[in-house]
C-alpha cells in the first residue's frame, strides 16, 4: 500500500515554477530518495508534503486519505536542510518541547527523549545548551527531535552533512531500523553514493519536473549501456571484432561495449576461440551519479528566472 | 489549541527564567531610586558644607549698608568695608571667606556689573540664593526711594491660590492638577515604552527563529499563525508580569521610604520640613482619592493589552521578513515607530488640553489611541469616545493580525533578499 500519493502537484512562485505537475507514490516502509540538482524544487515539494506550503493545485493522499495538515502533521517528522534549534534553550527541555508540539504528553515525551538520548549516547547533554554543541552534535540532536514521536513518515533533507563517518553510520543504522519497524523515509540529497547504499526507490527531479522514477536497480537497468569488464591473463594489443568495441584497455583489464545484437556469451566465445584465459567477466552498470549527470546535463546548471502568467 | 498554550508557555518561561529579566525587573527600578537618593543626598551635602564658609560683600552701591534694610543673614554673609575689588581679591582667602561679592556703584534702574569672586566654582543653588538676595536688596532700595514702606508693600502684595473642584454625582471633590498630570503622563509613557520594548522583543524573537531555521521545524507541527500568536501572547504576559512586580515593588518602597530618608526630608525643608512633608503626603493621598483610579486602571490595562497586540503583530511581520542584518530591521521598523512617537507627542499635548480636537482625534485613531487616551484618562471622557476608540482599536488589531499573519507565514520561510514593500503588500492581500 502506498503511504503517500502525490497527484499533479503544482506550486508556482512569482518567478519560478518551483514544482510543476509532479505525481508519484511512496510505499509504506520504503526508503525513498528524492534527488535533483540545486533548485530542482525538492525543498518546495517536501514543504508541501509537510503541510508548510499549500499546493497551488493537485492533491496529496496520506495513509489512504486526503492529507490533513493539522492531524497528519503529528505523524510526520521533518528535518529541514538548514538545521533549526533554539540556541539558548537547554537540550533536554528543547527535545521535550518539540516532541510535545507533535502531540505527545509531557510524560510520553520525556520518556521517549530519554530513550533516544541513551540510545545515541547523549545523556550527558541534557542540561547543556545548543550553542555549546558542535555542528555534528546538533545534527544528532536534530535527528532525535525528528524521530522522537515515532512518525509514520520521516523526511530527512541531507541528514548526513556535517557528520563524521562514525556518527553517520550510527544514524544510517537508525534509519534502517526505523524503516524495518514500518516507518517510511523520504531522503533528499544530492550525494549519490549514499542513495545507492540506502534507498530502494528514487525519483529524480529537475526544474520542477519529475524526470525519473523507479527502484535503484530498475533505473540502473534502464540506463545500462551494455558495458562489461573483463579480466584476462594476457590480452593482445589489437582486438578487432564486430562483437564489441573497446572502451578502455589497461594491461590485462578490458572495458568493452557490446555492439549490435551481441550477447555476453558472444564475447566469451570470442576469447575462448582466441584461446585467451578469461579470469573474470562482469557487467558494469552505470552509477546513479552518471545517470544523474547525464539526465541533468545540457540543462542550465542554475535555474533562471522565468516569467509566469 | 493546547499547542498554542505550549508555545506561549515556552516564550513566557524562557524569558522570565532568564537572569536579565530579574535584573531589569527588580534591579533597574531599585537602581533608579538609589540613583535619585544619591543625587538628593549629594545635593544636600554639597549645600551644607558650602554654607559653612561665609561670603564677603563689598557694597559700593550701598544697597546693603543702608541701616533701614536688614536682610542679610550674617551667618552666611559678611559686609566688608574699606576695601576695593582689587585689594580684597588678595585678602579674602586669608580671612576665611569662601569668596566675595562685588557690587559696584550702579544705576538703580539698571543694576549690573555685579561680580562673584571665588577660588572654586559656585554651586547653582548658591548662585540662585545670592541673586535672589541682591534682587531683594535692590527691590527694597527702590521701594525706599519711592517712599513706600516695605511693611505696607507686603500688605498690598497679593498671592492667590485657585483650588479646583470636580463636580461629580457623588458631590464635589478637591482635585490636584499636578497629580492628575503625573498620573496621566506616567500611564502614557509606560504604555509607550512597553509597546516599543516588547514589540521589539517580538521582532527579535521572530527574526531569531527565522535565522535559526527553527521556524521551519515548528511550522511543520503547528500553524504559522499559532507560532506568531503564541510568541506575541507569551511576551505580552512577560510585560504584565513585569508590571505586577513593579507595582508590588513601588508599594514596598513607599512604605520603606520614610525609614531611611527622614534625615533627608528634614534637611530639605529646614525647620518646617515635617509639617510641609506631612502636608504634601496628605495632599497626595487626598488627590489620589479624587482620581477615578478604577477607571484609570481598567483603561490602562485595556489599552496596554490591545495597543501591544496591535503593534506586536506589525513587529512580528517585520521580524519575519528581515534576516540577521540589523540595519534592514531598523529601516522597516521606522514606519512602525512613527505613529507610536506621534501618539506620544499628542499625549503630552492632550494632558494640557484634553478636549482639544487633536487630543480627541488622537485618542480615537487606533494607532495612537493607546498612548493618547492615557493623556486624557484623568479627565471625564465622554463614554461614546471611549467606546468608539475601543472598537476601532480592537478592529484594527484583528485586521492587522490577519494581514500580518500572511506576511509572517511567507516571510519566515524566505531566505536571502529582503522583500520590497510591494511584495509584502502582495503577500498580505493574497487570498490564501
């Protein structure tokens, strides 16, 4: 079942079509990656999903029903790209306050905040102020305040920026745990290696429009270019064939691209005929990074202002 | 609904628990009081040590030497004879005199050329005493020349006191114009200051939430309007708390004042001090009882609350559109401060002329009425004027809050360039 469904969402600003007719659905328990270059409209889209903005047109279904800003806000946890906390407020107090704003009682909020603090080894911070924390520490705190009320939908905008590898892994583990326990996670970033590692479903946006939608593997299959890597004991200098063309030759490693209708077996057959010992043979799928760049390339890197009637 | 309560609670308690709140609320009035006490004490002391040293007088004009005129306090002054200005300059120090007054021969109709010689500067109060003494001497001399007996002149001379009486339904009451003036002025200036001080706090709070990006987190849980109103109400409650503490403090100080100041009171008025003092106290309490205190208190609270709310929403809107740049904030705040300051100016006039058209207009116009109405509060204001003023103020508050909430909603999520007035107007009048 889809936890969240977006239908033809539009949001125009004075000089920008920030989100221009975007539809997609996210399944319960998915770790969903929302990708796109700067200014693609990701933040505007997320703000509509969190109820901060009203869409100009289109509709959002949450949990099978039309999205109700007030009631559903308590089931959503949102961590914006620019972190926000009260600098002068004590950390424990602040976490409880934010949890209560999400509808928890004082007792519940206290218990859950304490639980998360001990889980992430933050107990000693309780009476400190946010201004005493380093960037990475406040990042951790921000994460806790986002997930403390057990939201059904967790929206994380660049959650790892500023975290060292140890803490990044800690947060990553928690994200996997939350997804395993049934939370749905939307993950907005332009760090592709993280997306490949974490997400199972991605949407790529550019200039306010959705240009790609699918599972990580599906997208890679869709964009594969029939490139294979082959390792052999000895490779001749010149490989002349109509089965494949050489992309790159490096000692005993060969990057090749299938030509015409050839199949991988044709390649192997070619080498066997030549009596060359093949050590390994694997398909090389494009990285999300390659796909991303290819899709976005050719469009202006920054959005230009446009006139909207 | 409970969420706006949460926000109010946070805004209120984080401010009240701060050390700076305690300091400004309790220490500032104490420091001001102490400051005044020190000034008074120093002034008294300076006076007494001053007056221990006598002043010589070389009277070439002969206004003191005439036996018919005996108005010199010989404890303070000493008539010096057989000296000129030039010769005595070198001697007065050795004779233990603080200084000397040189009065040359002059035309009695145009007395000038009088010089006070001393080694250190002469205090203001002493200069005034000397001037009044010489003036009196000249005056008596003139009387003498005209052949008028000073005693007779005293009999002719008239000083009248006009007592004002306010006729109310319950009978006549004595009124004390000065006291009404002070009460009006104090109420007006308090509302004026509170609107600016707490309005600015609202603005800063909003800007802080915006630049810290906490606003984005909070408005994903509550409506932007709730966040704005929560902040405004929370800070307003801080203001009311401060008032309450001040009223209690004033009460305590008033009962303590005679305990550590009796000495000073005595010095101030010389022998008649206690009589004068008790007279003033009696007058003050009598005057207070004639003022419609209940009405004043009610109107004060009403105009404080709604004046504050009206302006706070404007300050919140400004806070939401500016970034950390303080200069931007100042530019935008200026148009908001203008009517407050205008109200203050009209208020000072309204105290003198409570029924003038300017005062009436100012107390009806909602952007100035909170302050101006305080200027008229001790007078009988026609009920219809109060009603119209109150309705206009509440209406303005609702309208402005509705408009500014829309500016606020857009502003707190906008970063970068400050929007123009035109853009802000567009936000305010947009449909949703």
